[in-house]
C-alpha cells in the first residue's frame, strides 16, 4: 500500500480534553496542491490515474484505500501502536 504524501510522522496535538486528533481536509490532504506534489505520490497510484493529476479518477473507481498506523512515542521511543486498513 502506498503512502500518503505529507502524512508520515505527523503529530497529533492534544485537544482541550486531552484527546488527540488529526483533521483531514480532503482538498488539502488528499489532492495534490500546496501541501504535496503529484510527483511525490507513489508511482503505483499515479499509474492508475486517468484524469490529469487526480488520485480519485475513474481509473481508481473514484476511491483509494488508506492504511492508518498510529504510534505513541515517549521521548522519541515507540511505546504503543496500532493500525487499521
């Protein structure tokens, strides 16, 4: 599974209640633009695109799969982790 540019080692800041969350803005995070360039996307994903520089075109049936991996660090050392496809 290919990585999502700009999402590697992205910190999740704690909110007011102590919960951690990442906000996904599709136009910013999932489409090429100011946050990341089309060329930085995995070649396997780019190869299937049928409409310009869009990873959600007919060639991909207008969807992508995203594997989410979470790691908790303490002083830069992983202490817990989980993933969900």
